[in-house]
């Protein structure tokens, strides 16, 4: 239930919504996993400041849409999906 899912983000830091939105959007694009546009829109509304997925200095790819520095990489993020 996506509405239940969103409730977890009501009091969470905006950066968590941002990271979750980035990953869900990545899943939607790369795997055709069904994620409601409403969910993406709600999470995207919390995007404020740039954040890193992990607190490290590895090379990263910046998503302007989500203001997320992906320093993990989609191959690793979605590895569980492709197993």
C-alpha cells in the first residue's frame, strides 16, 4: 500500500524522502516496476538540497531531478532485482 509507505516519510528527514524517491524512480525506469506517479511526485516535493546516497568520497553521478549524488551506482542498487 503506497499511502501507508508515504506515512513513514511524514516525520523523516527530507533527505530520506529524496533518496527513496531517487531509488524508486530508478527502479521504475530500469525494471518497469510499478511505482505510482503520485508517489514519485510526493517524494519529489521534499527535494531541497543536494545529498549523497552514501557518505563517502567515491565518484558519483549527479541527478538534477532529485539533487542526489549517486555514489553507489544503479548496478549495485538494483543488483537484488537482477538476481
